[in-house]
C-alpha cells in the first residue's frame, strides 16, 4: 500500500484532518502534557457525489505546521480544493 501511495497524488476536492491513534491514558497521564497517542494526517479525495474516492494517510511527528504542510504537499496535487478545519 505504501508503494502505491508513493506513486499517486490526490486531487480535485480533497479533505484533510489529523487523527490520533494510541492507547488509553491513565488518570495520572491525563494530567501530564505528553500524550501516548500518535498523530496521523488523513487525506480523502471526494468523488463527483461528495463521497470518498481515495484515501491516503501518514504518521506525523507533530500536528504543527512544519510537519503537516510537507505531508499535505506530498499527498495532494497542486491546484486541488482543500477542505479542512
């Protein structure tokens, strides 16, 4: 799957968002700044009816601009319409 993803970019109407995957936090961990969850960027290309057509995702070092923007540029064709929060 990673091999295929590396040869294709998503285009047209594309929705992107970050997600977090990981284990549950204990009560003690909830009070600490660090998290045991890993951030990922998920990108979905919409079909002509607004449904999902293709999907791509990538593990991120953080959800800050310096890590998100290069991942977006890697997965989305320039000139696409990006939807995100």
